[in-house]
C-alpha cells in the first residue's frame, strides 16, 4: 500500500489541504536548500530569473520571496551581483578600538578598504562641538567603505583634529586602515562609544549597497588625549550583516 504524508495541523483542522502562497513556496524552496546543506553560507542563491523559470511564477513573486528572506537575515542581496546565503552576523567589540580588517581576516575572509574621499574641510557646528574646535576651523574629513568578501559591512565617516594628527592627509590608506594608523601613531587616554539604531541616508544606502528602508547600527567613537579630542567617527553597519557587543571580566559584585 502506498504511504501518504500526514497533512499539516492546519490542514487537518480544516479537513482539506491549505494552499501555500506562491512566494512562500519559493521561500520554502530556498530555506530547504539551506537547511539540507545544498546552499552553504556565502553560496550564491539562484537568481530571480532562474527561480522564475523553475517555478513558472511572476518575477514580482520571486522578488517578494527573496526580499523577505533578506529582511529576515537569511540571505544577503548585493545590487548588480546577486543574492548569497548570509553568514552568522559577526560581532565587533565595544570595549576597545576594534580593527575591523583584523576581525574579518580572523574569520578567514578577505578585507578591503575603499577610500571614497579625503579632504580638508571647515568644521560645521556639529563637528566643531565634537572636536572642541571653533566653527569653521580646519579639519580632516575621510569617508570610506570596508568590505568583507566584497560585501560592504561598514561605512566609515571620520573627522580628525589636525592639531594632533598633522600628517593624516599624507597617508596611503590603501595600505593601512585609518583607525590602525591612528592607534599606531597617536596616543589616546579616553574613548567614547555610542551605538544608535538608524535608517541610512540615501548616500549611506548607496555605499552600503542596501535599501534605504533597512535599519543600520551606527557606532560613534571619539578619542581624546589629555582632554583634547583626536578624532570623531561614525561607523555605519547594515543591521542584517553586523552586530556590536562585548564580553568582559569584572570583580564579583551584587546585582544584575
């Protein structure tokens, strides 16, 4: 006698099969391939066109399935490249100045820093307040993107006090990361870290190759030497690709 799979609980209650939405069928197909190991972390997911042909559904149906998988952190979609199975979100520390390039290479992945711009600028009121300078004072402004296996994971937007780092603009940041150069060459005795959940601006979304309605984590860091600010940097991470956290030892105390 031929065996038959048992109906789902919802179908059993209704006494008939419950139809599964077409986009959900596509999602389930991708999830099944990930679950059985056919698609491993970092592997390319079949393209929209391939899934359209395989399931005989509309492109918008497949697009919805992939979009929801990306929103759930199951896959990563890279504009103009394709979709890939997401890896476990890497975590960066909050207790020290993290070297993102080192963190990435320790995971066995490739790190690349792409310089967007580096220039001398006039301090806006916000920048002047952060670096304890007069409004309009000269500052160094650098922007760049950090890539992990060619996927952007951090947008760095940094202001530097020329009084403490006069040679900053003369460095080759294709050879050394800005934060690594500063840590190696400029003493500091205070660090401030602030983490915010934000929606990216259109420019930030462009450089991070993500939709503007997807959340980001923004780590804002300032360092000082004897009360004088050295640098003020915003590190913007796509929330679906990164997380921030720390674990540390302390003396035994009461409380939670």
